């Protein structure tokens, strides 16, 4: 029997084909889906223009996503996984949640959050044509007349972050080489096994950390999605399996 505690996820809004435009929100949602928790999703809006805009924007970028379970706040996937394990008495759900975690997922989390995710940030926010398409698929909130100005400031903040990473300093050719290398590696791994960890029959956190970025890179507003779909059939098959097994019921 599941806990009756309210579960509320504060996240950045969804976009075309993605649970949220902030990949970590995708992981939080998928963990809750596996736990079969009814989830109330509150989509954060861009702050209104004014003297406090920059401060509020940075606070939201740093503080969201956050999951509330009853009166407790959680902002890491490890904390959420443990809290959901502690709040259910269902043996079936406990089994699924227990299988999510593994030593490999700890290593993958670092790669996914410090390298692979930057490929999505580059493709979505730095590439002008991709960004032009991407921005129209997101519900940014109230005061639509000032959305372009507020969105430009958000983009500026995100690109400032990206510039501090190796990916942010690549030219288009270097980025294309990196992205293809990343997907060839995934394709090679997934060509002989259904999930990223060997000899498992259900997605793990390892899969979710990679899924959060692949979901964004496969959307039609990202031009690189065409190359991925044409050259990475094993990645596509894996993506569909993970999506099917971890989407909300």
C-alpha cells in the first residue's frame, strides 16, 4: 500500500517532446512513475522583469527541481529514491525501486551531469536555429509581451554556464564530432543488451541519467535528432523501452 503523503514536484515547464526543459526534472518524474506515486506537477515560470529578476532567476535555476513529500523537501535523485522506498509497503514497488540503484549509476550520473548534458545545452541553447524552434514549444507563463526579453536573459545565464565547460568552447564541427562520439559509444553498448547495465531486464538509474538528455536530443526542434534517428537504431530501441517502462500510468 502506497503512502498517502502529497507528492509535489516543482520543475521547469515541459517542452516539445520532453517532460521538462530541465533534464534533472525528467529523472525526478521517472523515479516517481516507477514508484507509482501520484504526482502533482507545478511548473515554474520565468520571474517578472524588475530589480529582483536576476536574483530570482538564479535562485530558480539552482533550486528547481525539488520534490515535496508531505512536509519534507528533496532535491537529489538519491534522496528521492530512498524516501520513496521508505514510504511504500508494496514488495513489488520496493523491488523496482531497489533495482534502480547500482554502483555503475553513480559513475554514470557524474558523466551524464557533467558532460553529456552539456551536449543538449549546446544543441538547444547555443545553436540559434534550434533555439528558435525550441522556445516556441515551451509554455513560459504569464505576461507574454515580456517573454522574449526574459527568455533572452535566461538564455544568457545558461550560455554563461555553458561557456565554463569544455563543450561551451567548441565550434560547430568540434561539437558534431563530440556528439557523434557520444552516440556511437551508446549505440555500441546497446547493440548487445537491452539496457545500459549488463544482464538487467528493467531500467536503472544509469538509464534514467542518460535518458534525460537523449529525450531532449531526439525532439524534432533539434536538428541533430535527424542524424541520431538515422544512425542509432539501438539507442532508439532502448529509448522506447525506457520510456514505456517509466512513463506515468
